[in-house]
C-alpha cells in the first residue's frame, strides 16, 4: 500500500476543489447562453517585470490551457493551467538558470457582450511553481507558492462553437527575486 506524503496531498487540493466546484454548478444557469462549457488552447509570450538579477524579457514562450464553466448568464468560473519558459540554460533569472514557471489558477470571470466580439475580466488565485537550476551549484531547485491573477480576455466568434481567443494576464507570486509576471496569449476557444 502506497502512502502519499502530506505535501503531495496539499498539491492536489486546488485540483479537487476546482473539480468539485465545476461538477456542482447548476445546470439551468446556461439557459440564456448558447453554451455551458468552453475549452481554450493558447500559445503566447511573457516574463517578469521585477526579476533581480536577470533580464526583464517578455519574449519568453508560454502556453495555456483553460476550461470555463458558465455559472450564471455572462458569469464564468475558469480553471487555467499554463507554463512559461523564463530563458535558456545559460540565462540568469534571479538565482536560477533555465528557469520556468508552471501554474494552475481558479478565477471568476465576467463577460461583456460587444457588437462583434465578447470581452471579459477575471480575478482569481492560483498555485505557482518556479523551477530551474541553482546558478552557483547547478542543482535543480524549485519553489511553490500561492499567488493571484488579474486578466483581460476577448473572443472573436468565427462559428457558433469556435472562436479566436486573446488574453492578457498579470500574476503576483510571493517568490524570491521576482514577484510580478505578465503574459499575453492567443489561440482557439471551443464551446460545448
């Protein structure tokens, strides 16, 4: 019988909470909208605004997957999972080289209907892991922290079930040598 460590259970709590929230949504909330669920697949760029020492380069590659569930008309609960590379193996980012940021956020989102697109704003919390190798020892190191996200989103519908999605997000994380991260993503949204 395998026993899970307490830290492993703590990492599963946000995922279990998000799953319970999504499964517990009322089915009739979407009666006025044409979909209940949205899945987004996006690629983008990003970086840190306050890394010390290191380059404040916002051209680093990123990807994000998101699942959105309609809770009330024009109101959405969103789960976003993503990854941001923060430079190559020889690029210094704080006290790390080859750094990267992985995240899972849960946010409430409100949508505004415009004439030819939908826009929205979201605010939430998340779990973040900053990884990489220590610049001095070369050993792999990571730091996990809780943080917050504020984002703007826009969707241009191409068909009833598919749209072009763009997002800008700012993340605040309590980790050493950098706290503020920004990302821009673009991709496709699929509505069900």
